C-alpha cells in the first residue's frame, strides 16, 4: 500500500513538472497547478515557483481543491447556483422599483440624481468581489472554501436589509444609503463565493449549460419579483424588504446542502498586500481575452442601466396617470421581457456546449437586439398613437427579452472560457464582477445627468423627451460597445 501511494505521488509530481515546463505561466499561487492540455487540475506538494516580487516563500504544502465530479447531476448544479434566483430578484426589483420609489420619497427635489447616487453605492459594493474571491480560494474551513462566506454574507445581508426598511420608514436618507451599501456589500460576498462553485465542481464540457442555468435563475428571480410588484400595486413599498429577507433565508440552505465541498487539507499563505492589489488588476499582455470580456461586460451593464429610469419614462413619456399605475405597467413590461429571456437562456447555453454554436455570435445577436429596442423606445411615442403606444412597448419588451436571454446564456460561460487562472476562479470572477460595478455605476450617473441637464417640462415636473432621447441613444452606443469589444476575444468561440 505504501509503495503504491509512493508511485502515485511520483507520477503526480512528474505530471506537474511536465505541465510547468509546457506552461510555465500556469504555476499558480497557493500551490495549485493547471494543465491546460489535459484540462485537469491537480494539487501537489511540489515547491512553487516564486514570483519575483512575492513577499516570501510559500509553504511546501499549500493545496488547492477543485475536484470535478463526473456524476454531478443537473439538479445538483441547479441547486448549487440557486443563489442567483434571489440575486436576480433583488437586483432588478431594487434598481427598477424600490430605489426609484425611495429616491422620490427621500429626495423629492433631486430624485434622478439621488437614484444615480443610490445605484452608484450598489455598484461600489461590488468592489468587494475580488478580495472575497481571493480569500475564499485559500480558505481552509472544514465545511469548504465557499460555504462559510455564503453563510456569513447572508447573515449580514439580513441585518442591513432590515436597516434599509427602518431608516426608510423614519425618513433617514443617509442612514438608508449606508444600509443600502452594506446590504449590497454582503450580497456580493455571497455572490462572489458562489461563483466559484461551478468552476470548482462542474466539468468544463458542461459549463455552458451551467451558465444557462445561472441565467434562467436570475431571470426567473426577476420574474417573481416583478410579479409580486404587479400584484402589490398600491401597497406599501416596504413590504419588499420582508420578501428579500424571506427569499435569502430559504435559498441559502439549499445552496449549502447541495455544495458538498472538499476542504483544503493544508494551510495556504495569507495573501500579501501586493497579491490583494493584483486581485483587482488584469494583465493585458497575458490575459488580453479576459480584458476584452471585462470591457464588453462593462458596456453591457451601462446599456442595461437605462432600465433604472424606465419608471420615469412611463410617467413622463407614456403618460402614466400615477406612480402606482407606472409601477404596474413597468411590472408587465418586465414580466414579458424576463419570461421571454428565461425561455431562451438555458437552450442557448446548452447548444453552445452540444452543437458548437459560437458564444460570441450570441453576444452579437444580443447587443444588436437590445440596441434596436432602445431605438424603438425613442420612435414609439413619435409614430404610434397614444392609445396603442403602451401595447407597442409591451411587444418591444418581448424583443428585448430575446436579446437579454441570449446574452445571459453565455455571459458566465464566456468568462469561464478565458479565466486567467483556473485554480483561483473565485478571485478572477470577482474581477469580472467589477465590470458590472463599472457599468452599473457609471451608466446611471451618466443617464441621470443627461436627464437632469435636459431639464424638466415647464408645465410639470416631468423630464423632457429630449432627455430620454439622449439617455436611450447612450444605451444604443453602449450596446454596440459591448458587441465590438467581444470581437477581440480569441480564446473562446
């Protein structure tokens, strides 16, 4: 038995040394090696290659566990990624209903600027993702690398969601902003940790389908949220906070039970300040593909952020009679879009794995479709009679859903294709997540500024149609930026 174990260890060391000779850039921090030719990971006791500016030698046995499970079922993958359900519900309903309503209540004179500021706080909270990913990649908890962060993040999120509700009721705008920031920070701790579960445990040949599952869960979470918003029209907006708490509490249990992680059996070194800094950067000489995916995703989220002002669009351009009526109409638009997207997301993700359909082609289709939708939002009030304008917008929402579903189907899979370092997946996906921060923060500030700069109608407090033309034209430009950027990605089909 001892002799057999020794032979297996010698064989593993030889494989690692060969991988290091063939791919010297793939000698990873934390004593993990990735053999790109075999597309497998191994954890060894071999001595690491030391970076030229590392803070010190690493331990001889700093391991990494990324064990693909050939027998992992689709149902288990669905359960492992189920956090995307509440994440999609919270992010979309928060951005399109809760925060616009709170901005109007707390800052009635500067609601567009306040909404842009709230969305900036949401975006800033995503900066925690690379650091959480770096730490979780090296964590040695007995229940695994990812689950402790999921549990801790959920506990914090529940507390700060309650803080948002309390400060809103007491009309404390700055306390609300602080609770919003820390609540979303906790939510992104969960998100960053669970992003590492798929590359840890799902073979690459099935990651396209897993990406489709992630998209479906996000979209169905949004669908549920919009349904409840529509059904609760006229009710207190603060009920949304109770719903968020209930949803998070129930889903976290499913995710943690389904994610049967293997903990690290050795203690990796603590990340140095230089490594923390590097976790927020992209080496554009070595990881150019990942850089262009990052740029494309930033543009995409800038385009999507136009939706945050659609409640105002319905009120000012489409002539909704009240805020409650605008919320109901917005719910219908969102339901149509999210349901359509959910019907295409998983099939599109599946065919990219099974039939070799290019992920980049789906991105092109998605960006062109979404750009067309924003053009139709501009044209519709000008050419369609008022009695039919709203129904036309409902039809346009279905077109938007097709484009959005195509994009989300391959968004995650495209990032997994070009990860700089397969063994530090959560850290690298945290950097990828910053693209959403940039788009979600720069976009709303830009669009809100354009609306404010264009001014308001003299006879009312409505924003001018010119402001919405500028905003939606910016959305079109961002869609094309997303499509053009992904064209430079060479490491994925």
